[in-house]
C-alpha cells in the first residue's frame, strides 16, 4: 500500500491547484492523508480525484473542516496504525513535533504524521516513525516544497519525502 502524505496546503491562498509534482505522484497512491491546514474543502475535492482521502483539521481550518475531520485520529492502513494530527497548540512552532508525539503517548501507533511547522521531518522515536511532509505549496523558510510517501508492506513501513523547487 502506498500513501500520499500532505499537510499545510493553505489553498487557494498559496496555490490555485495542486502542484504538478504532487499531482503526478498521487496518480500512483492507494490512499491520501492530509495533516491539516487545508483552509478550503476544495482541496479535498482535488485530492479525491486520485485516491480515498482522510485527514485532520489544523489551526487555519474553519468549523466545517474541523467538524468533517476532527483534530486527531488513528487510522489502520494495511497492518499499521498511523496517528494523524496537525500539531498546533500551546507553545512555539518549534515544539510542534513534541506536541504531535505527546498527543499519541497513550496510543498504540506505528507512525505519527503531523504538519503545522512546514518543516519536513523524518525520524524514529521509541520505535515509532515520526513524519512531517512539509508543505507542497508554502515552503516558508525551507529551500524546497515537499510532500511525503509512505509505503506499507506487511510489517514494514517506509517513509520518504519528495522535494521540488516549483509549484507549476
């Protein structure tokens, strides 16, 4: 199973459509996860053209998106349990990863996907893969735009980033 992982699309303010590198990659995925800050449900419509979509709301999402997705969830995909959260809350943007990890401290998960900081991250913490895909449309101070792919094969889970320089 191949998952497309996005966060912080901030559309349509940061892009009117999905960036070409993202759209090309999504043609090959089985499921898409969005870690919040959609800002408009038209992003969901665009993503659903490629694969089933699940996600959570972020701090820039309105009540309609919060009601539709909630703020935290655990998804069973293949043989793995993936915790999904935006990562916003009290404290600085630097504390995003710690907040994301803490939000699943009492849960049995194999991977935590989060967003909010727009900073791509991939590490293992206490046997759990911790992954932030960055942003496909709003790189902020990052050198490139990014999204992620997670491959689940039986008991194996592998995450990687896809980086690119232009949204077109």
